[in-house]
C-alpha cells in the first residue's frame, strides 16, 4: 500500500526528532520547550520523561507544510540522555479518521534506511545531529493525517513521542 510507505518515510523523518547528553560547553544551550515546535507536530505524553531532548532551534523541517511530489527534509540537533542500542518505532496514524495505520518497526532498521542516511545502532549518548530526507509520492491523497509515532529503546523507555496533525498539500 503506497500510503504505508509514505508514513514509513514520514516516521523516519519526524520520529527521530532529537537526541544527546550535553557536554560542558553545551550545558549553557537552551533546550526546546514543549511548545517550541512547528504547526504540524508536537511532543506527546510528558516530554520530561523522553530520553530525546531537542535543543532550542535544533529542529528544522522543510517545507513547513509537507507537500506531495516533493521531498521533506528534517534536521535535528539535540541531546540523547543514554545510549540506544536497539528499540522499536510504534506508528499509530489515522487518515481522515477512516484509514488506520498501525505498525511496529525496528528502530535500527529505520536508522539504517536511505531516508536516515544509513545511521548505525547504537546511538551514543551525547550531542547528536540527525538528517533525514524523504520523497512524498504525488499519488498520495491530500487528506488530514493525525496520530502518534512513539520510539522506545532497548529497555522500553520512551526515546520520544511525536504527535502529527496536518493535511498534505
């Protein structure tokens, strides 16, 4: 199903939205407040419990409104609180409230994909930059998308949880 492959791509792009433990030089950096995000996503659950913390102005998404027939590019600079040696990505999305997408992916496989630039597991605690680019197929319907993408580590702890809510243009 083409819709599923788009959301795997979006997941790879959005799901890994920040990671790292601050070095002494970075301790002076401001961290992203829970409301310092774009209009199309927000953090879900209690962000204080997430292992992944984005630096203020550390997330860049282009274009700001995802469009079919174009790439979406996500850059992240953040703070990962502990090493992530494995984990899973749980996808629970809904298109127009009618089409449900529930899927579980291996985190290391997502990181190793073309979209994520073939990153390797484990992810080391500390300052981390992630860069993802994905093509959004022109054939996808321009319908509202709503739901969560939760990333958990080898211990089942939440690395991050992203809530998406937008309409493809």
